[in-house]
């Protein structure tokens, strides 16, 4: 079975200035081209920030967009299961995560897990979730506690889990959104940063939650916006190793307002300016040349979970923060240090599901989508792979969750 996981996407948040038709054209010409190229039997797309900050005003456009996608010619041979937050949800409960699942008609025996009934149920027809996600039994959904990131007045970050059985293989798909870096200056203060610690706490919470005793343990894929960042202190020290630092303080509070790194010679040329929401480095090419792999040594946040999560080799440039100017699809914004925020990770058992046939190098692809085209501030990533029938059910007679009822 050929599968394709795509995540994350951002729907109607940063692109409010674009027309809906243009948004659909961009989606059609890139992610849908990716689907067309790989011809998967099962497609999972995880989305973040659905509706954006103007949630009430934007959700009607989101649902028009969803209809355009699921009714497109490309998906006319797919069953679709779409889970999106609803317009009537209270902001108190709003978790701006949503998911699309497309199942090719050639797969005849597809089941999704009902977490309340604790059994699999067959997927039939096309379904767009019409309930609030809190009351949908085919997924588990949770926001992180407010005290995890108290700088936010209210947080929409958390996770959604769905469970699937196809081709005698059962697994979990987890859509996740972790906390961002609120200030470049705070991130610079120590290594690892305070924000890195918050993400570690939240990701550990999710992994513990999806492997607890409530349901049988299965292989799982976790994908979305992890907001993983390069170790700010170490990467800045590397990029500015021959520069001298000037500290600029606010006149009224004496707090650090700006850091300026200048070359010791060469007319004291400015190498980097760092503010709360400014990361203006003199040479953006360092983040694009050879896909930025020289900076992967500073990508350390996943190492804490090396026994619980695995990732294929990264061969694409940092996925954030891209310019939102439609004419600058390859350019980064000077707001944050570019980083691989968007990832597709897997448990050790999920990694065992991913089959790479001999002499078929292209059978597993981990890459980004639209490298030269503006797709918002995040560049979506995808993982295409094959799984063998029965790979996830070696002990189906022992695991009740794997038995289709």
C-alpha cells in the first residue's frame, strides 16, 4: 500500500490577502501535484492554524476550500474523511488543528477506530465532520494546559489522534502543534532555550498520552508544526564567530532591546541584528546552500526523544519562516532564525512499517512541497512510503485494538 503523509498546512490564516481561487490554484498546482506524482492509496494531510486569528470570519472560506479539494477530479476515486474545527466552537475550546484523509477506492476494507466504543468501524462514503471535534468519537483531541505557555492569553496548540486499520495494518496518526519562540532575545539567553524546554515538556506529554493504558499501543506517526528551532545561542555564536556584539537597551526600562553583531574589520559591517521579532542575518544563502545541512548540528530538540521518535534524513531547507510575498517563494523573512519546524516523525514500530524495496530508491521520499513557490510562512513537508499488508498486526490475536469488529 502506498501512503502519503503531508503536514502541516496553514489554511486561511496568513493568506487572507489572497483570493480563495488563487489559494486553491496554489494548492492544486503543488500538494495535489505531489499526490498525482506518487499515486498513493492513502493520503493524510495535517493542518495547523485553521481559520487563523480571524477565526469566525475565515471558517466559511475554509469550508468552501475543503469542498473544492475533496470534489476535485484528482480525488474523485477517493473516499474522504475530513475533520475540521467548526465555526460555532467557543474560543475557549478552539484548537486550530484539522485533518484530511483520502482513501483510494481500490482499498476495500478500511476501518477507523472509535475511541468511545473502543473498536474499529468501517469507513464508507465521503464524510466531512459536522460536529464539534470535542464530540467526535473517531478522534482524540486535547489542548495543552494554559500554564505550559503562560505568555499566550489563550492557546490553540495541542494534538489530535486518529487510528486506522488498512491492508491488515493498524497505526495511529497524530497531528501536533507545539509552542513557538516568543522572543529571539530570550531564546538567545541560554542553551538550550527556555522555549526548547517548553516544547520538550509538551511533546513528552503527547507521547505519554498516546501510549498510556487507555488503548492498546500501536505504531504511530506524529507530524505537524513542532516549532523545533536551532539552538539560538550556539548557531549565533557560529554565524558570528568573528564579530563583536553591541547591546542596545531601552531608554525607559534599561532592558535589552537589540543586539548588533559587527565584523571586527571590514568597516565594522553589521553581520546580524537581533530583536524580539527580528533576526536579520547578512547572508540568507547559508540557510539554502546544500539545503542548509551545515546547520543541522544545531537542530537538537529531537535528540531528547531519540529512543521514542525516529526521522528519515532531512534533505530539504529549513521549513520556516518563509516570506509571504507571492513573488519571493524561496526567501526567508527576517523575523526568526530559519529552522526545521515542520517534521514527520515515527515511533520505532512505525519505522518498521516503512518498506523500502531493493533497487527502488524513490520508494521512500521525505521532502518539502513547492520549494520555489510562496505557500505561506511554513513550507509543507511530506513523507511518501509503502507498507506491507499485515505489517502492523503481527499479534492481531493478542491485541484487541487490531481486531476489526
